[in-house]
């Protein structure tokens, strides 16, 4: 079937509107969730129909031509976002059943996912920015969704202030590029950017790194992240860490790649900030007492791995580009699966014992065996233990580092060191949850977990193992993205 | 044309000053609004300098303003919720927002 590249995005926009109206007129929470799930499934089918890419749609807004393009990268990001979205919506049918205003909640989730897909599909910097905002604005509201408590509202204020400032910086960078080239089309922009003033190109690259870096949470710009992930509903934490940070990294990559011919070296900056993010994220996670906050800091570290891989790819493009891009894309996919799963487990535990304090979780894994064992899989995968998926993507990033040689090998060894450090907090957490001798009072009285919560967690465990022992399954959608990126950044 | 760009930069820096240095949440929101408007203004001026009417620059400028308005209304709502909770807009008295 021949469908337009804009179809998945339009489906989700229409879905958001209809879900909101459905939630207003038919206030039965379970059906609102399932209704919005329908649109995500349609979007997934459309995305798989577009595989492996090709096709471009031009539309005009007040006389300005803009493009949406279905390429390997777009399909990859779309499948990751929609796939995680489907699992989280199934989870939320039970997890969010007591909250009021679920029509709004699901509509905002659909908009956020539409924005993330749009970042992949954007064929010019204008669409890239617009979809970045479409993704960002619902996420502010979703963090503050439980507005009767003080933590979510405060975290959302902090997140909004930092994130909107970042978006404006990125827009400043984009307008500098446009000012000097008069062109925003990603396919031809590199040629027009080649004779840009080098000083202005450096300014634009700096603004773009700082701007999109807020969403990716590279380290000096990460302050909002632990608060937001801890205070948001667990499904939203999973979506934020799985989709928005990955999509932010891809937005940054797309905008920076076109500045390569100007003689700037954004890759070096990304490698340095990636390494700083890994260390700060992992060391801060070591001292956390709260499971969701610990996972949030570990997200910073994992995005550090991705940013470092992107930096390696951009800096040593012809020799190391392939494996570094493959590592970055595969790690975005794996991070969505394993960190999303870990957040869903944390949410399930939070729901059954009423707190996310690690000390109160002693022995919960023996009460809720499924959640405990699933958390073990996710924690080990996040630490990069061999047969699981986290290992494979870290291996690709390391291969990229070795290909690059010189400083690439230094960066790679720091990544391995950081994986070892991260075991230092995953293993104690695992020990507390699964192997603790005494069982805490709250865990003793833990409520059983609903089947709606178990199903997505089990699916994610299966994916974690499958992507680890049979990575070709994941590479099927990763490889077209790598091919596109090599052509996009390398052919310039 | 250059002085106009400098004015936009000054407006943007004023906004950043508001966000970074002010303690009152409403003043921070005003600072963000100044940043949004300065970027939108820059885009509109760039469009004017390029001699286009209703082109890409102006579209981006318009969309920036719309996005800015959405964020602004959201922030004002959250600020009102915080005021109901604490009876103040002073962020140094609101626990989590320190640092």
C-alpha cells in the first residue's frame, strides 16, 4: 500500500483530538486508554508500511515550502516512539485508573509521540524545530499532571523554564544558519552552509548543542531531569527517558551534521560533554535513596553514552561513523526498552507499596516475583551485562571508538569504566529488591499487581533478551537509519 | 540593519537576566516571555530584510509566538497552583526549586 509520509503524524494528531473528546463524553478511564491505543496501533502499521523508507511530501504554510521525508532514521525513531507508547498506554490502563481527566492525559501522550515521530520525519530545520516544540510542550503538562501534589508542579516549573530557554537557544542557532544560507532544506543545506562565516557557524553549533542539549540532559543542563522523572507518573518517566531524550539527541544530530562542511568540529564538544554526563550521572546515581531518582540519574549517564557516540561519529566520520552511528541508534532503541521497563517496574512497585524509597522496598521482589525478576533483567541490561541488549549497543559504541583510534580509544575505555561504576548502584538496588533477608512492613502488605501492568513488563523483558541474543532483530530497523545517517552526514 | 540585531540580542539577554537573577516566579515568566518575543522579533526582522512577505521566516516567527503563548499559559497555571500551596511567588521559599 502506498501511503504518505505524513500519515502517522496526522493519525496521532487526529487521535489526540478524538481522545480528548472521547474522555469528555465517556468518562470511563479504561476505555479512554484503549481508544487512544487504537491510534498508536494504526500509526505503527503505517510506519511499518513506510519501511524501509523513501518518499517525500512537500507542503506549504503561508507560501513557505516545508518538507517531511520518510527515511530510515524517521522510521527507526517512529517505531521506537510508537512501540514504547503502546506498551506504556497498556500499562497506564491500570496504573492511572484513579486519576481524573484521563482524556487530557492520553491526548497529551499522543501529541508528544507525534512530535517525536515528526523530529525523525522533518526534512528541514523548520519542521525539526516545530516538531521539537510539539514534543516538548505536552511533556511539561504531563510532568505536572498530578497537579494536586506539590512535587510534580514544582518539577514542571523547573523543567519548563529550562526547556523553553533551551528551545529558544536552538531556534537562535537555526535562525543564524538561515540568515547566512537562506535555505533550511536538510538535503541541500550542507552545500549552502559550506561557505558560511566560520565564526557564525561555531556560534550556531554552540547554540544548537546548548538548546537541544537541555532535552537530552547533557550535564551542565541536566538539573531538571531528576526532579521531573521522579515527580511525573511512572509511565511518563518511561516515555520521557525512552522517547524525548532520544528524539532530542537525534534532533541535535540532524542540526549539527549540516554544519560539518563549515569546518566546525561539534563532535569534540559532544565527546567531552558525553563523558562528563556519564561520570556525573553514574556518580550521582550511586548516592540516591529513591529508586525513580536513581533511574533518572542513570538516564543522564546513558544519554551521555549516546551523545559520546554521536560525537565520535561526527568527528571521525569516514572511519568510525558506521559503528558509532549504529551504536548510538541501537542504544536509543535499547535504552527505550530497558529504561522504560525499569521505570514501569519502579511504578508497579510504587503502586503496590506506596513509596519509591529503596529502603522500604526490601524483599518486594519476593512478594511480587514477576516485577522483581523483570527489574533484575532491566538492571543488568542497563549495566551492560553480556547476553542482554545493553551490552550489544555499548559494544557497537566501543567498536566505533576503536575504529576512531587515538582519543576515541580513551573515550571508549571511559565508557567501559562507567559501565563498571553503574554496576555499583544496580547491584545493591537489585539486592534490596530481590535478595534482601528481611521484608519491610510495607512490602509485607504489598498489593498484587494487575495484569495490565504485567503484560507490558513481560513484553519488555522478552525484548531485552531478544535484542541481546539476536541483535539482527533490532538491526533491521537500526541499519536503514545508519545508512541514511552515513549518507546524510558523510555525503556532504 | 546591524543595530536592530543588537537590540534583539539585548532583549534576549534581558530575558536571560530575568530568568537567572530574579527570585519572583512571575518575573521569571516575564523573562521567558521577553526571550520568546526577542527571537520572534529577530525572525520577523530577518524576513523583512530578506524582502519576503509571508515567507518561511515569518512563519517560524509566528509559530514561535504561538508556542510561546502555550508555554506561557501553562507556566502561569503552575505558578498559580504554587501560589495556592505556598502563598508566595518567591522561589527561594519553595523547596525543590533551589539550586
